[in-house]
C-alpha cells in the first residue's frame, strides 16, 4: 500500500532551518546525524526530500531533535559566559548519562545541594544539544506538572494543534529517538511525577537521568510503587556524587579566577573561602559570597583586601559559616 499520510512528509520550515543551521555552523553531515541521534542515511534522505515526497519513515522525532538542537546551540552561546568547567561531579554525571544512553534505562544521580549538579547539567547539554533538560519546581512536580515542563522544554511545541493530548504529542516527538531526558531537582517529584516519567520511558524508550538531592532515595524507598517494582525495575544505575577536600582545593581557585585573578594571591583569602565551600551550600555558597564580595568592593570608599571584602560579604549573606568568628577564634580551615 502506497504511503500518502502527511506523517511521512517533511515540514519544510524545519528542513530549511536545519539546512541553514548546518551551513551557518559548518557542521559535517555525519556529525549532524550524531547530534540528532539519527541514522546518517535517514538524515540525508530528509535533507534532500521535497515538500510533497512521502518518506519511508516518520520524520517527527528527527524534526523534534532538529528544533531542540538548534535551540540548544543558542543556549550554549549564553552558557559560554558562565565559565563552566569540568569538575569531578561533572565527570560522574557525564558517566551516568552515557551509561543510560548505552544501556537504555533510567539513571539516578544524587548529591548534596551546592555540589555543582546543575552546572554539570548545563555543561553536558552545551556539548550534547539533543539532550533535553527539565527543571522541576514546587509548582510543577506531579504528573501533569512534569508533562507541562517537558512540553515547554520542546522547541517544536508551537506545532501542537491541540487536536491530540500533550502526552500523545510528546510521545510522537520522542518515540524511538533515543534522546536523553534530564530531570533536575527530581527530589521535588511526587510519586505521580516519577510515575509519569517512567511511563514516558516505557512509551518512548528514551533514556533518562534523574538528578536530585539525597532525600530522593528515602522518598523512593517509601513509595509503594517503588516497593512493588513499578519504579525500581526501571532504574538501572544510581550514583551518589561527592567532592573531596582535594577537589575543592582545585575547584575554588578556578571559580575565583572568573571574578578576579588577583584575589588568588592571598592564601588567607583562599583558606577562608574553602571554609565556605565545606559548609552548607558548598560551591553555590562560594559563588554567592564572591558575587557579594565583588559588589562590596565596588561600593566601598576605601580599598579592601580580599580577606576584608570576603568577611564583609559573609556578614551580609545568609550563611551558617561565620568567617569573622572563625578569625577571632583563630580557627583554621578543617583539614
């Protein structure tokens, strides 16, 4: 039977955008196929198809990947200003992503707040533009909320006609694409939210990575759906990411360098900042202190040393680490 269904035809606007993107970025077709997570021969047929040609495959998932990859490159240009760099947490996260993609299952990456998990996601997506990052929040964490966030994260959502459910639209776009879905703040997911993600995994076979604070493990263990195997059977890998003291000693100076390399000349300043890094909030707290410190220096009428500026900043932010008290007591940074 001859195929005449419009589902087997290209969307001319998407094809044109993809051709323009490839030419603008100077991307070889083989590399573009890898970025889109598709077969090079499929991509070739797609790029050379006419508007009325009926293909022997549905291009929906390829076009969905194309729209998201193009949008992903635009995000990468913005993220380049964030001076993201590889850390031990990034390498552990990257391994979890690659393992999920190789084996085709759901990975769980857990770790304390402030270790750099979100930065790891941003850095990974910058070099893997077909990956789809979704950030959970308090308002969107149940089944309908997770669905809404994934829908909004899809660049091609404007092509949703409303004649089908958002679920069917998303499944059609992602099914068989093998694209990686990354759910950040997954500890905010309710039981129904996790079940939605796992049902979507069953329907599309797209690998997923759940990125969360440690409490997700207890939440899942206390979930009846986890106990009866409905959720546990889909998890193929769990990694609790950690940073050692030696790692902090290497990472903190690189963060400082982004603000002012001259501050690195003060060993006392770095020792105090390491104390912040070892406290609650970790690397996130370090960045908050440095931003406040930079503002303090800019507003001060007198010249402040890095140590004085850091202590002044510490007194203005909400932090359980009291650097002034530590200095008055003569307390050294924990070894």
